[in-house]
C-alpha cells in the first residue's frame, strides 16, 4: 500500500522543459506574487496577458514599457482562449479556484499560487546556468527542502558552466565530423570538460579556451596534468571559497599540510588520494622538505594528474605557495591559484577585532614572528609607532622578544594585545591583555595562534560575537588540527 502511494507520488509531476517563446500565458492577479511569476516567464520569452483589478508598481512599469498586455480588470473564461498556460495569483481563493476550474475544463495547464490541489503544473526551484538549467521539485511536499537543495547545488555548480556549455554546443558538429565513434567523442568531451579547456573558461579566457579545443581536436596533445594551489582558510569550512571547493571535488590528488582542518579534508572528492606533506614543526612525524614537496607536486602533475596543493589560510601568505608555483611554472605545467582567507583576517573577524578602524588604526602589517623567516631583521622602530595593527604569524614562541623589542622602540607597554588560538574553529580561544603581558598570554596558548597588537584590540569587548550568540543556523562541528609554533 505504502509502496503504491510512493509510486503514485513519484509520477505526479513529470519534469519537462517547455519553450515559452512567443507563447501567450494568462496571469490572473496583478500583485507581487504575480509579478514574480511574470518576471520568470518574461525571461523565457512568453507573451504575458494579465487580468487584474490593478497592477503593483513593478507590473505597472513592465506594462508601461510594453512588456505585458493588461487585458481586463475582471477574469472572464474567454480570456483562456488561445493561451498556453494559466496562472492564478490573486489574493482571492474563490477567484483562484474558479480560474483553475475553467482552465481544467479546457485542458489547459494551470498553476494556482500556493494552492497545490488546484495545480496541474508547478514551478520548480531553478539553478540557471543558461543554457544549462537545473530544476528541482519536491512535488509540492517540501518547498523549503527544494530551496535548501537549490542553495547546495548553486554553490556546487560553477557560473562558468553556462559559457562552457554554449561553447561546447557550437563545437559539437565539428567534433562529430572529426571523431567518428561515439565512444571516442565521449572520451574527448570528458577530457576537455574536465581539463585545461574548463580551466580556461573558468578564468574567463574564452579565446584561449577555444584555441585549446582546436588543439585538443587536431593534435591529440600530450596529456599533461595541472596544479591548483588552493587556500583552505583558517579552519571553519564555511570560509573555503566556492572555487576552492570545486577544485577539491575534481582533484585526483590533494597534498595538504597540518593547518588544514578535517572539516575541509572531508570535502575532497572521495576517490582522490590525500597526502599529508607537512606536519607541525618539531613533531615526531616525518615532514617533507620544501624541495621534496615541490618535486612531488610536479611529478604528480607530469603523471597527468589534477593536483590540488591545499594550504591553510591564504597559500601566498607565509605559506611558501609562491615557491611551489615557481617550481611548477618553471616546467611549463598549467596551474592556477585560489586565494584563501588568511589567519589575520579570519581569526580577528571571529574574535571581534577589526584590523583597521578609523579611530584606532590606519594601517596593518602582517609579520612572521619566526626568527629564521626574517623576523629578526624587522624594522622594529617603524612597527612600534602608534595607530597601526600588527598581526604576527608564528609568533607564540617569540612573544617575549617581540613584546620587549616593541616596548624598547617606544610602543606603549599598555597597548592592547590579543592571542587568538585556533581562530574560526569551534574551540577558538581569545586571550586579551597588554603588550607587557604578551609573553604570559602566549604561554600555553593552544596553537595555531595569532598575535594581534594594537589599539583595535580594545574593541573586542564591544563586538565579540563568535560563541557568544545563539546562532542556531550556524552549525559547527569540532575539528582537530595538528599544531605548529
Ligand atoms: N598561510 C597561512 C599562514 C601559515 S603560517 C595563512 O594565510 O593563514 C602559520 C601561522 O598562521 C600559525 O603559526 C599561526 O600564527 C597562523 N594561523 C594559521 N591558522 C590559524 C588559526 N586558525 N588561528 C590563529 N592563527 C592561525
């Protein structure tokens, strides 16, 4: 019985894509709800006829611009002559059901807004990547679920799908002439749509993308891999970019290091190999040298793989991403870089500390506190000036030296400072104090941790939000990250 019911539900709405160009559609109702449907239909090229007592401002504009015909104030069955589809969108339920009945008698498709039982057709949620259109319907059972699904798909389907499909469409004929077998054509398109062609389109380089198609078709070129250097952000998976997510889902192999949270690694394509190439400094685990990492990246790319090099924060900020891409570029391997939210930006935002503020700081300096990375040579005198914010990466172990050097060069010992541990993650921890106290604040701080020095830190007490408010829609799961510093 239950199975029979489910079967019935499953066939209730058959998805078809209808061509509305130049076809008349009657809309009964002239309010905002009608306007939303009308806009959708106009985008599809339909001829709109409206029966309504009055028109809302948006429809009035469309009417004056000649975008619709206002055929009468009250509905008459004769208005149904010659129309392709009928929409009843008035606030009057009785009128809506009369319109529905008349339409049914004439075997016309009818949609009654918000009244499922009178509908012979419904409007699905749409993801528009013209010419690709994805339609979702829950058969009117759970419209909110359709919306949630739509949001998920929106973020998964890149915007460049549209131009990609359009260009593929214009090349279909030529490819068919060139490659006789259907299987051969399928292989060709699979390779092209996942390869450099797609990569070029995603960067808006349509001309080069077309050249790439030409090349792929004529020369059967050597099958080179490619590399994407992707920033994972500071930990909260919601801070990964859409482009980053797309690349993680296309990767053959992902090389990541200790800062990348498990939440982000969970988003990597299941079939991809995941290789951890960087453990925390001083840990027992084997950590590859930078040269070994560079070599591994290029070797995998030369094996025709799509390599994603995934790094915490932004890959080009204290991340050695620049060195890795130099190695890739030197061998002519195609690559792209996807920036990420750097720790200074993410951790302070989640700690309620604006990096600049008109009254407190006019400049921001990102600094490495790792003495071997050049922190010893910093211009401490310049850094000690007021009205600037210092964000110090890898500074926990040298907090004492940093604080004494800044005070020695004239920065007030009372300057507010923050040590933000595991910023943006569910176990984020913020310690606030003064520059004189920096060493003790940093001592025992969980890592990774960022030191923030400057007057802006005093705003933390006013705008600290993360973990303070009951934001139920933001579900966070805890994640474990190996630590450095
Ligand atoms: N490329 C990274 C930085 C790598 S250097 C980025 O753009 O963020 C590593 C240092 O970054 C750590 O020692 C720490 O100071 C800082 N860091 C990284 N993630 C952090 C986080 N979630 N919270 C606080 N500091 C972080």
